[in-house]
């Protein structure tokens, strides 16, 4: 049962990580295992031998579900993303809007009476909004061609990997949203999809991005763990701010596609997919309650 539960958790995280919107960290928070996830990563990198073994067991179960979820998402989503960008954007607006009150409810003890930390919420909003607004890779200003790697582009992809995985670990802005902002979402997803089909022409791109991901994980987990333990209220306010800011990033997402489209507005907003997004998060909240009951009875 433990394997099925954790594999399912990883599967849900991967679905979130693979698309611009909600981060895998947000899903981990909603499903109630975020602290265990961060502590396991920390122990795997910095812990003693016994701690590493226990952490590895948990992360392998989580990872199997994550790989299955990511593989499934890449095969399907790279076809749908550009052709249905407005429906997907509407879906993720619904996901985030319901995720915010759920996190506030879960962390009410950390937030209540500490409203002076709202400055961190404002900082989180500004970080994502400014990155989106001043994004040098947006619109038709520059289309990234990853078929010809040079040193500058390699460094850019490496940094994007570091930043994206940091965002995926944090329950706030999605790493895929950042890749979308940086103009690399479709190229990276296409590269991974090609590699899955044994087309190794994009292998250098995937390797550079993968190294960036590893460096990002090692760099961020200790910081996140310390922040959650010693500065939890400030960190949760910051996370909520990042999520609010990501609403703007999603609205502007269509402008960063390889073939830029108009930003999401009232004419292109899809209420049906917005409601579906809300229902998905509501369903995950119910799944969390079921999983908690199973773990207590185990």
C-alpha cells in the first residue's frame, strides 16, 4: 500500500511539473507530504547512511510515479499545449486560485497573527510579475533555436534547469511556468519527447538541462528546509505571493510561445476548463484525506 500511495503522489507531482501552472511542490503541499518530501531530499544529499537509505526508499517510490506521470504528460501535452493554450491556461488559473485558499487553510497556524509578514507575499508577487514583464525571450523578439547549441545558449539552458527545478520544489510558481517565461518550455519538452523516441539529436540539450536540474536540487533543498523550520511564516507568505504572481505569468503565457499568440483575455478565457481546474484541486484535497486515513490505519 505504501508503494501505491507514494507512486500516486509522484504521478500527481509530475502532471503538475510538466505543465505551466501549479508546481509539483504545490501538489505535495495539498496532498500533505511536502515536509517529508523536502526532508527526504535533504537526507539523501546531506544525511547519514541510514537516513540516506530511508530517504532513498521513499524517493524511489515517489520517483517511479513521477517518471510515469512525466512520460505520459510529455507524450500528450506537447501536442496539445500550443494548439489549446487558452484552454490549458484557463485550467491552470482554476488550479492556482483554489490552491491558494487550501494552502492558507493548511498553514493557518503559521499565518494567523503574523500579518506583518505580508511583505513577503508582496515580494513573491513582484518576483514572478517582474520576471514575466521583463522577460527578454517573450513574444516575437527572439525565437530560441536549440538545434544549434553554443556556449551562451548552453549556459542559458543550464541556468533555466537550475531555476526551474527550484520552482518545482517550492510550492509556488511552477517550474514549467518559468520555462514558459524563459521561452524554453516547448523546446525542452520537445527534446525530452524526442529522446524518449530514441532520437538522440537533442541529447546535448537534455544533458545540459539535466545537469542544471541536479545542481538546482542540491542548492535549493537545504535552503528550503531551513526556511520552513526557522522562518515558516515568512516562507509560506512568500509561497502564496509566488502563486498569486504566477496568475499573471499564465495570462501572459501565450505571448512566449515559439509562434506568439495574444495573451489570455476575457474573449479567449474558457470557463469550462477553469471549472475543471478547480474540480481537480478539490478532488486532490479529498484524495489527501483518504490517503491520510489509510496511513493512520496501516
